[in-house]
């Protein structure tokens, strides 16, 4: 089981309680007008527009796939700036074991991990496997989600999770649709009917 990993921040103090490693996965199921990580919204379609503009020569087009050489990359993000698809070519397809191996280097300094995106719940089996490994190491596990994937379909994942940081966006369906292009019924289901009754 692999997932497209956009980046791993070794130590973060803004992605849940205490010091945490934050893992950002690529791909999202909505398109927020104010997205904090717009380059994580979609997967690279291999158009190659970013390749010629890379000053370090870290990108190459192999057929319909853009490959990224992390060692050559200078993190100028020109590839992200020119992408018409809101995608980043700087993705690593990683297994849960590979991500955990990277996370485990931070163990003396972190309390847990938070997985975000994009929308991390597009990869529930990957999350379940990663959280299982983290739990064995004594780490807490948080999901940072837009709520557009129905958690009730993945009870095993919730058993491994210590919590969900749910980004509701807007309670009003019209405002939500204007901001994201989607319907918020699934999000409201997670947030609780009691709010709707008030």
C-alpha cells in the first residue's frame, strides 16, 4: 500500500498537541478557494509544463510522467507556480513502512503524527497501516481532514486514530458550495446534528 507524499515536516507545533511530525498527502476531493496548500489539490497529469522551467534540472518528463530528483531540487517551487493543474511534481510514492521509517528518526522529539493533505482520507488503508506502526512506537495519531470522506466506512482507521482535526469550512450549504464546489452533507454528518438544531 503506497500513497503520494507531498512533504513530511519533521517537527511541527501547529498540527495538533505537542511536537508532531506532519505528513502531507497529495490529492483532494474538493477545491477550496482559499486552500492553504493548493499544490496538493490534484495529482500531476504529466503535461511537462514545469520541466523546462526548473533551474536545477531536477525534473524530467518520461512519457506521461514527470520525475523529480530530490537531490538536485533547490526548493524554489517554480514548478508549483507554473502548474495549471494545482499539482506538485515533487511527490514521493511511499509505503506506510517508508513513511514510518522517516518519522521514527524524529521519535525523541515528537509526541505523535498528524496526516493532512490534500485530503489524507482518500488513502484510508494507507493511514490505517501507518497509524498501526506509529501506535506500536507509542505515538499519537491525528487525521487532519476536510470531512468529505465518510469515516463510518472505515471503523478500523478510527480505532487507530486519537482524533480528527475537522475543517468544516462553512455550515451554510450555499456558502460551502461557493467556497469548495461541493455539498457539505457528509461534513455536517460528522460535525453532529445538534449544531443544526440550534
